[in-house]
């Protein structure tokens, strides 16, 4: 069974190596990448079933016993994150294969994409703080290449911001690991859980806050979010979509993992709640000020991160369960929104609200896909966003944190407002761009996009609908994940034996 | 010994931060490289006193052996930062080829939004009262 834990990391890396060998054979590269990712999705599904039946799964790499060797460990939280992110990665790969120019003239796209997948999988499965750093670096090194792939001027400019801020965060992460090691003499997270509890309170707070800053930069929480809306929109659309869906969530995952396992609390954390409030408000206000679909959605990434931190900040089973469900819904929804934006861009050549218009008549399918994903993001019942937000809000009310819950409801309304702004600008109305208007008047009523691109987007929106449809069972699993996070004794016992 | 190592860590980090806050790319990259060195050195410092290499068979008494784990961590971190700095230098070269300048550019979209905001403010102040 334990081989299941290794495959999500090893398979994509192996496939990446093979894809490099097939440097100029694009079709072979595609088959390798698709095969590897389909296998990883199946593996993640088996892993989820195994965790559901038998509890936490773990394996010691190289058979070195726990505090010394590298541990891979998957609990319910990791298993949920793993399956939804691998499904998302797979559908974006199909989309990228379908998009003209996304992978054709880029021999390195498939290898680098697979390496990024391996890095994401490793971040979700590792049980070792330093190995988490390595996982981050694998993911980031691949993402640096992906975000600058093509080498256009604005890509280089924003890619530079992205690389520098992430390299700075990585350096701080090494410093944080050094301090943790100096204080405890171990980097194994299960081992740390016991040893950090014995440290003086001040040292614990310092380590906790330092790691929060490190992961906060990666997760783009207030006040460390400014790099994100600046750098994400310039990449190719499949790349932006997968970054939007996954990379910040890896940061949030790390915040949740470290704050619950290493620095457990028994009451709502004021600093997390304040960060959450500002993240939500500033993200959504930033979105309202923008006039471009990609940039609006990029600011919404920041805003939605606030909800995740809010649920964690409550430090109750209900709150963390809401957060787990919310991340589970957010990964496919956010990615699907960017993929529909890509469809708009592919058929009109622009994503500026002022240039595009009247898309509902020409591409009704894209309009429907956007509407479903956007309403889900805003949290309209019965879509999946509603269930996640409801869980977090109920937890907040029962914890008596009324102020922050009020803020989150207002932010929800503003989210709906900016989604309507996109809807009115892009799908209703008329295009200002004369060439687009000409195309419409000449009877070209539908703008075609490649079948694979549409298919992948439909599939991913289907996933978000499935999350809404099976909200009950998934929320049960999220609750079990939250119980495992707030009472990590099973996790620690499994790792240390 | 350990004090001087710690001092070097602090000085490297301070110089790194100073360079990072500059406006030219080459300085920013040098600053990041220095901060990376500082972090790696810190990993060595937290490993405690220097000692014999921890190779099975040559170990005498327990307390004369250096802690090998931070050394392994530092080695990994050095390799990673080496690769990323090389990539960053390539990126900076590409930026120089495209813009013929070493400065970090402003974000055009941000500047545009800021201009819109300012224009809005001016209209609001000069509105008929």
C-alpha cells in the first residue's frame, strides 16, 4: 500500500525525464504527460480510499527511522488536497494541449509542467519541514520557467517580480528551518510537534510568526499579497490557471499544517483573523478597481485566501472543516474561471472589459461555464462555494467572532458585484473593438475555440458541480480531516511508530 | 568561533537586504545571493561546534563528532540557490536585451489604474459646488 504515497512524486518526475528525451516529438510528450497524470489521479483516488478506511498512511524513505529519515505521510487533509489538485492539473494539461501555441513551439512545456506537478504532490505528502522546503523549490523552479515561457517583455518584467519575491521567501524559509533546528534539533514535523510544545512560550511565538510570514508570502495573505496580481496575469492562460488554482493553495496548506501540528492553539487566533479580514477586503477592493478579466480574477485569488485563513483562525473543528472544504472547492473553481477567461481570449484576442462584449450571443457555452463558476465563487446556493462559506460562517458565529463574519459577508456581496461587472462587460453589451463588431455583423455568430480547450473547461466546471452535488460526503471527509488536524495524535503515532 | 560565524551571518544578511532594496536588477540578484549565503551559513552555525566528520567507523567518542544533519541541509540549500540564481541571471540578461536597461520597470496596468484614480479625484475636487 505504501507505494501509493511515492507514486504521485516519482511518476511525474520519471515522465518529465522521458518527455525531455522526446524533445522534438510533441505527440509522444503529450502521451507521456497525459499517461503520467491520469495514473497519478487514479493513485490519488486509491490513496483517499486507503486513508478513509485505514487512517493515516506513511512511509519512511530509504527505511531510515522517523526523526532522522525523510517521512512521507498522508492524512485525510493531504489526501483531499492531492486528489483535487491532481484532477485540476490533468484538466489544465488537456486544455494546454488543445490551445494553439501553448505547447507546440515550447519543447520544455511538458517536462516542466510535470516537474511542477511532482513538487505540488511532494508538498502535500511530506512530513518533514526541510523536505517541504525542497518541495517548494521544485514547484517554484518549475513555475519560474512556466511563467516566463515565451520570453515576452511583460512576462520577463512580471516574472522577475515573481522570482525575486519567491526567492526571498525561500531564503527566509531556510532561516526559519535553521531556527527551528537550533531550538529543537529536528526537522521532522511529527517529532517537532512534541518538541516545540516544550519550548518557552516566546520562542514558540517567534517561530510560529516567522513561518507564518514565510508561508504567507507564498499564500499571498495580507500584507504579503502584492506580488500576485502583478505577476500571474502575464503568463500563458493554462499556466496562469494552474498557478491560480494550486500554488497559493500549497502555501495555505503549509500554513494550516504548521499552525495546527507545530503550534496548536485552543482559542481563535486574533492575528490570523485580522490577516484574514484584511486579505478578503483588500483583495476584493483591488478586484473592483480593475478593468481586465485576468487582473480582476487575480485579485479574487487573494480575496478568497482570506476565507481559508479565517476558518483556520477560528481553531475549531467546524472552522477548519469549513476551510478544508473551501480549499477543495476553490482549486477547481478558480482554475475553471481562468480557463473560461482563456476561451474568451482565444476567440476575441483580448480580456479587457472595454474591448470585449456581447460574448453571450457568440459563445453561449463559454458564457454558461463562466456563469456557473462565477456564481460558485461568489457563494450562491446551491453551488459549492455556498457550502464552504456557510461552514466557515456557522463556525465563526458559534465562536462569537461576529465582526469578522460580518466582513466576510460584505466581501461575498462585493465578489458577486465584481463577477457581475465581468458578466456585463464581457458577455452582455457590445464590443468596442471594431474588428469584433465587424465579425458579428457579417453573420459570424459563433467564434470557434478548439474542442479540447472547451472540453477541459467543461470537465473542470463539471468537477465543481460534482463538489456541490456531493457536498454532504465531501463535507464529512473535511470534518474528519479537521479532526485529524486539530488532534494530530494519530498522525504523530503513525510517523514516529 | 561561533560568535564570529553568527556575526558574518548578520552582516551578510544586512548587506543582502540593502542590495535587495536597490532599483537595479544586478544589485537585487547579488543581494539575494548574499542572503542565500547568509541563510546557508546560519544552518552551519545552528549545527553547534565543529568536530570530526560523522563517518561510521571513524567515530571515536560521541561528543567530538560534528552534527551532520545541518551540513546535509546546507548542501541541499546551496545547490538549489545556485540553480535559481543562475536562472535569475539569465532572466536579467533577457530583460537587458529587451529593454536595454537594468532597472526594474513599473507595472503598466498599475500605473494606468493609478492615473484613472487621480483623474477621478481631480474631477471630484473641481466639480461645480
